[in-house]
C-alpha cells in the first residue's frame, strides 16, 4: 500500500496500490531478450511478460521445416533449458512476477522455468507469475494449438493440478479473452466465450480426481483472466464490471466458493491492437491511453496487471524506446494522476448499471447457449464459436468500410501533415536480427551434441508411457527438462501419442455482406465478366504459410472474396509453401493470396513464387497481405509479387477489385 507521501503529496492517506506494469517483450535470441528485460526493469517495469516465437509456441525446434523463417520473429526462441538460463540471467526469479504467453506448450515452459529457478536457488513455492495455458482460444483466434482439444485440455488441467500442490503462488491458467476481441468478438461474446472456457476447464479439474474436493477452492482462486480493452472505454468499463458480477456468480453458485476473496476476478490486460492503424499511426497513442482508462477507472473492476502495445505495432516490431513510451503512459497515470486516490467513481451511476445489466444479460444468454451445446470444447469442434467470431468481425469491417464506424485518419479526417515519427519508415521499427535463425540452429546443434542422449531417450520414453495412461504429465515433463530434451522433442512425443489437429476455419458458414452495396455489386460484375473471358469462375487461393496463426485477416479476405463472386480455396493455417503450391496446382487457381503477420514474408513468399514457377504456373500471380515494411514490399514486388496489401488497405472490396485487375493483367486481358 502506498501513501500520499510516497507519491509526492503529504497528507499521509493510504491509496490503492498501482497495478503490475509490464511490456510484452522478446525477440531474436535469449541473450538479446534478456538484455531487453533488464533494461525495461531498470526503467520501472514491475513484472515480465514474455513473448515466445511461433516455433516455441507450437512445439517445434528451429530445424523443423515449418520453423523456417519464423525463428525469433514474434518472440524469443526457447528450445531447451540452456535458453531459459540465458533468458533470465541476472534476474532473480524468486522475486520476479513473470507472465508467459504460452498455451500448447505451457506445461513444457513452466517446467523449464521451474528448473531454471531452482538452479538459482528459488523454491517452487516462491515462484509467482502466470502461464496463459488457455488452449480453447487458440482454436478460435491465435492458432498456436498443437494437439486435439481433448488432449490439450488434459495438458491444461494437469498443469493446474500440479501447481495447486507444488507451485501454489503461480497462476496456472490465464483465461484469455484478449484474442477473442482481436478476432472480432463483441463485448457480450468476449464475456460469454471466456467464461464458457473457464467453466470447461474448472469442470474438467473438478471431475478429474487429481485435486481433493476440499482443495478445489484453491484452484478457483488461482484462475486469472487476460482481457482486451477497446477504445470505447465506457463500454469497456461496464464490460469489466459485468465480468466481476458474472465470475462471482459462477464461483458461488456453480462451484460453491463461499469466500468472497477467493471469488474475486483477477485479471490482467493488454489493450486493443486490432484498432491500431498504419495510417496516421501517431493517433494510436491516444487510442492506447483511452483503452487503458477502460480497465483502470473503476476501482472495483480494476486490472491488477497492465501491458500496453506501442504506437507503431501496425508498422512492425516496436523498438525499446517505443516500449518505454508505453510504460511511461502507465507510470504517468498511476503516479501523477489522482486515479488511485478514490473509491469506485462509478458506484451509484444509473447509466453504468444499466449498461452492465445489459451486458450481463446478453452474456448469460450466450453462456447458456454454449452450455446447451455441450460446453466450450464441443462448441469449438462444431465450428460454432469460430463462425460467430468471423461473422462479428465481418460486420465490424463493413461498418468501417461504410463509414458507419469512424476510424480517425483511416475513413475520416484523412488529410494530414507529414509525421516526423514516420519520416523514415524503415527506422521507425526494430528489425529482427537476420542471423537469429542461424544462431538458434547452431545453439540447438551444440546443445544436442553436449547432452546425454541416452538420458534424453529414457526421459522421452517415460513421457510416452505417461501419455498412454491418465497420470499427470508434469513429472515426466520435468524429467525431460532435466535430461536436456528440446521443445520439439517433448512436443513430438505428444503429437505421436495424441495426434495432430486442424481447427475449423469458420469461413464456410459465415455470412458476409453479399447482399449490400454498389461497390460490391460493381466488383461482382467485374468478377463475372472476367470469369466469362477466361472460360470459368475465378478461383482465389488464400494461403497461410508458416506458423503464423493470426488468421483474422485471411478469414475476412476469404469471406469478402466469396461475397464478390470468387470461388475461394482456404485450407486454414500452418501450411508449408510446398502445400500451398500443390493446392494451387490441384485447384487450378487464378491467383494466390498469402497472409503473413509474423514477419516471415521475406523467407516464405519467395518460396511460394519459386514453387509456382517450377510447377509451370508462371501466369498465376501472387499477392500478399500483412505487416510488411515499405523496404520489404519494394523487394517483394521486384521479385515477382504482383501486389502487397498492408493494414492501411482496410477497404476489402477495393482490395478484391485490385485482385481482379491483377488477374486480368496476368492473363493479358
């Protein structure tokens, strides 16, 4: 608890303590990420939030074919215990609160973290932090799942059961509605789908027999949430107050938790990235501040940990200075403003209460609908949840394109003075070390050459045997860590035992905007006439190469392409360039569209272009969409890519018109 005197006042009154302040960080290598962590902590950051690269998140080592081009791109690569030692070098883990955005491989990463901490002298019951460990939303939004839903839920619940007894201060799961909003969820859907996930997980733990009934309250009170906050900060404030009320009801009436403190909603926040714009990106600063207010203004529903994106994340990877700016936003609010001096300022507001009641009612109805289907896992497997999100996202995009929903600098107030922040676009973001992948491969080879491979094989064999039965997999996982196994080897055994999985895309059942708008009608007419000239309906392949699971953009492109008359081929995420080329040949497509947001476009796109040429499809143009810096776009266009679309190209109908022109040009029409 801080006092007025501590904060520069003098009255001696006690205030609410500031939340844990984090920045989401990690890139290139464990050593470089460690240096970034220590710089941020020196600037007043009070917790760590670790970003892992996509191979680590999906359970592949750097030498796996799917990892090519992805190593170190959106986070730090972690292949083995040596990487974790380097990642947290000179950071005392017994004193640190560490959040790890990790899901499919959450058990593996916590085991690595625990062993590294014990090597520092820390006891497991001293460790504080969070493993996200929410696999359900991975099937709906981020796409970093590795195993089928039931097996994934086993891993999640095994981890929860283990931590309750062995790492009691740790938050073993962070039910994550953040990415649901990024995928298009309305506030009602964000509330309902997150709480449905929590119910599915808690029911599984309660019924699994690993936790005694008298300890189940300990499980409930260690559940935390990770939410999103959009720019409509009044609505977001009400959403969080509704979240508090709904969670309290679930804990009390479904699980019989009578201790009010144990029923408290414990949540952290990353504010909205979906609304960050490439156009006039300086406007993102005020968006981020307003979004932060939505989860801090109401004391009774205030976040206990906050991390903010940087103003330039729609352009590329933020630099350390950009992350510092976001940290300073939090510090100014917490230490200069009077926010923490008062009780809840919304108590008694009939406007706020009416909106909260509306959100609670809508969310409860949706929770009941999911429960009637058989719960969140069944709703994932049936495609219901994914279709709902894709449809909501399509409606949002249409509101922006029509101008009904104003986005300053994008569809209104577009005239602007030149920005000094983006005068040199290539210098306005941080480039990932181009040698990161080669360094990771070398490190992996050295690690394997120096370990006891017989001990590794024995440990993996124990994991295989444990996976055949029903025992908790954490002890076998810890054995693998200590023996020197790698991320890919641990995941490989479980893929062998549990199988692979491809989640529903949500595209085929989604209703787009096919009935409306002169612009859509005009593009549909252009598609029809071009189809007639080429002697068959235009076929557009939308591909997601590599490990990038952020499929929201690709799904919206696929829906809009279908709306304007294309025959769309979309097979979901995580495809190799070879698989995309094979699909282009098999489907006899007229255009290939690649969606990449992980920064791996310079490695993966040329492979697709070369593959099409080798297959004799020189006349099939390739277009790409994603976060592509200008310098990269120029290089790709010079290497044979027909068009590059970035977040500034928000008009999907206009994009479809452009794709038709690309096809016409490629066919000399």
